[in-house]
């Protein structure tokens, strides 16, 4: 049930990238508060956020489910 509510909220935002980044920010903030934030977490977070950002602004993001598949030139 809770999964359906979360899915409705995120679908209404039209983007699953924002909750992922907010979650990573929350984990990083908690680690900093308890003095466990180290460079490996910072590097991991930077890698993930770079991937999320690259995916969010990718031209493939603009494709729609009803687009026809590309033709295959190789027989």
C-alpha cells in the first residue's frame, strides 16, 4: 500500500531523480552529524549524482513509449 502512495507522489512530480538525490543528501547529512562522513562516501555520491544528472538531461529521456522502433538496416 505504501509503495503505491509513493509511486503516485513521484509520478505526479514526473521525475524519480529528485527523491534519489534528496535521499543521498539526507544520508550524507546524517553521516556528517555523527562524524562518519569520509571521502569514499563523497566520491560515491558524486558518481551517483553525476549519473542521475546525465540521465535526467539525456536526449533519450525525451523518448516516448509510443515511438516506433528504429529500422534495422542490417538484413
